[in-house]
C-alpha cells in the first residue's frame, strides 16, 4: 500500500505561475475565487495592484495540459469596477477536483484604494484577510476564517466553517451582518457605541464590553391553529447600546460571540 501511495505521489506534477497587474481608477473590486486565500490591504491612491499565484497540481502531464487549457483567471473592468473571476469546468459541473485529475489554486495579495467597495469570495484553501479599507464590503467564505483589521464601512461577513474576527477603526454606519456556522465571532468596536445588536447562537455564549438595554423580542406573522393565533419566535436576543443606531447582527451555531471595545 505504501509503495502504491508513493508511486502515485511521485506521478503528480506541479507548476506555479505568478500573475501581476495594475488597474487604475478603481472604486469597486470583485474577487470570485474557488481555492486559495485572498489578502487585501488598503493604500493611498486609486489603483488596484495585485499579485496572484496560480498553482496547479495534476495527476499526469495530460491532466496538467487540460488544467492549463480549462482553468483561467479572467480579469476585466467595467468602468471603475474591477472583476477577477476564476473560471473552469467546475463552474458548470461541480464534480470535485478528483474528477478532473488536477487541482488549481489561486492565492491573491492585493492593494486597493482605501475607499474601495469590496466583494470577496472563496471556498477552500486559505483565509480571507482585509486591512485598512473604508468602503462597503461583502466578504464570503465557506471553509476558512475571515479576518479584518482597522476597517470602516458596513456590509456582510459570512463563512460556514471558520472564525470571524473584525476590528473597526470606525464603527459601521449602516446595517452589518456577521455569520458563521462552525466558529466564533470576535468583533471590536470604537467606544462610544450607538447601535442595536441582535445575537443568535445555538451552542455558545455572548460576551460584550458594552452596557446593553434589552430590546423587545420580535415575533413573526401569526398562524391560526385550532382557532388560536400561534406565534413562532427564534433564539435571537436583542440589545441597544447608547442611543441605538445601525443594526448589527451576529449569528453562529457552534461558537461564541464576543463584542469588545477596541483596545481590549
């Protein structure tokens, strides 16, 4: 068995390619990845400058040639909207890498204008990290963690299997959601805080540095059963900090929620 395994590993071939580009006048960025990490840093200026490392691991030379033909990084612009999209046969037929006999990974290191709007997506193979941006954001992962440091703006941060950790340099000015299934949520805000918080966790606790006033529990539209109104409520807990403000939603199934004051 070990001889067979070593023979299979020896048969694999691997190649790397580095892709670099600079795109001016950017106000919005989409990175739609499948396998690999995405690291974004906000800098002065109006350019998107990125380095993408493409790594192909294939079972044979023939599979390597097929991967090169079929899997591409499509970089396009629409006005000031910059789009990076990993395209391949898996977009139409989700059969998994083993079916194709190869695996392709893209790891991104991107510098963006501070105020750029971000849409970042990946599925496997690494974390998403964002530092020093101030624009709106939609950050989505499946199997991995999300980290954001010294950011502003508002939007959505979501993963399935992984932790979420966000530190705000300026508190969100609009509704913002943090969601994971298997992982903790750790968010740091600047004091004082004026916001309405909604917490939902099944197997975990909620910890906060802020003094919250309980808000009434919302109930759904009633249904009639045996001549009576039946209301269904979820496990959401709600609290108001300060005078209230944007709604900040925190939801996890297996993990705790920590809401801290920046610096603690």
